[in-house]
């Protein structure tokens, strides 16, 4: 609707309907279980690293930035050899998400300055909020204009200031935080404050809000895979809120995504924990050089290399190479080569991420 004017928050409508509250209860239950099980992995960085990479891949795929797990993992290890533009964009997403999580942890707030820094990391520029009119959201297939977001810089600033207050000041709204997250996501995507990177920035804001509200201790729940699988519904329901004030279906969609994604990640964490237990037993039984640092190294990333073993175990390059060769010979790692450098793949861990629903 070309004459649509985006209202300030909070929405002037009852959001906590019976249908929404019932789904919200289910989503909160699954999220609480995820928060608990995430602590069963001794090194939290294992989950942060692996799930951040997975989210970066999926969130970029929503914007048709397509890459493979193999390309991504190689980019993490050997950026000097990689020329895949999509992999580099996904790598930027990983950096942006970690930067945002750091800012929220340090300040206890999720502010416009944080959102600006996240988008700057994504796009590698400092363009900031849109200053020029002309932005329209179009149907990818037909080219028809679907939605015209606020055009003028002063309107964007006003809406973003209102959104910042809504995020951080609970006196504006007493609704459940999960419902509020869905409202925040709708509002951010409708403001469309940047020239580029709105979708990916908005999806980072989702997870940071859950951490900000202490519904999760670490950023481990990401909705991008769910959105990919239900992409048509995602855009349809966003537009139905604008056109018809159809909040109930939009909120149900997002809450359903939280519930299903939490269940998937709970299963994923259980698989990682089982594999770690197996590797720990085999390493302790077969190798005198077993250590927690070694186990952590093999699970923080499916791909490792000599330099990482040197750094994490504080051993010489010769010793690190010897360890990796022995682990490869025992079938715990698969040896590969890129350029003149070797790397080693934890194949079962790689398979968990590439074959999982999440």
C-alpha cells in the first residue's frame, strides 16, 4: 500500500490473544530447555563458534548469498587462498554477530549505535541510516513494488529512536519478551533503515534481544533456517501486518519458529555432546598427548590445522604436526590439502552440521 504510514511502537492492538499466548507458552518451554542443555557442553565457545557459522550461512542464504559449508570452513582457515565472494560475505556476518553480542554483553543494552556497528561490519561501510529517498521492496519474480518503507531520513531516525526505546524500556509494553521480539523484528524490517543488509541485521537483532532479556545465556538460537523453509509465508505475513493489521498470524509464525528451532538445536547439541564423549574416550585410550585443550580444538571448528594446535596446546610446530598425523592415521581426522598447506577435518562433526535440520 503506497500510502501506508508506519506507526510508532507499541502497536495499538491486543497482541496477547489466546492463540498467541498458547504458542508463546510452548516456545518459552522449548527455549528454556535449550538454555539448560547449552550448559551441558563444557566449552561454550564450541556452540558459539559452530552455530554462528551455521547462522551466517543460513541468514545469507535468505538474501540469495549462497555458499557451502566446505567453502565457509576453508575461508575460516585459509582466507588468503579463498576468492569466493559469498563465503567472504558470510564471514563478515559471523564477525558482525560476534561484535553485536560483545556490545550487548558490555552495555546491557541493545541500542541504535550497536545496530549501526553490526550493519557496518556486515557491509564493510559506514553509510549509516538511509538519507536519500527511493528505496522500494520489490517482488523478485515480477519486479512489482510490494512495499515502500519510510523515505525520509528524519522519519527513519524518529522510528529507530522509538524502536530503541521499545527494545530497552519495558515500561512501554508488558507483553511477553518472545512476542515483543516478533514485534521488534517486524518494525525493524518495515523501517528498512539501511541501504543494504537490513534482513541480516534484523536477524542478528533477534538473537541479541533474546540474550539481552536473559532468555538465553549465549547466542545459540537462530531463525534463518526456519525463514528459508517458510520464506513465502514470512514475506506474506510481514505485509499482512502492514495491510490488514494481521498481527496474530505474524506472531504465531515467529513463535512457531522459535519453538521448532529450539527443538532442532537441542537435538544438535545432544549429538555434539555424544560425539565429544566418544572422542574423549578414544583420545584418552589411544594417545598419551590427550588434553581438554586438544578436545576443544577438535570441536570448536570441524576443520583444524597445525597452527591452531600449536596455539591451543602451546607446542612446537613439529609436535603439532605429529599429533595431527597420528589422529589422522587413527581415523579421528581426515587429512586434506589446499595450496601447499594441509588441514584436518573432524568428519563426524562436519556431518552433524551439514545433515542437521538446523
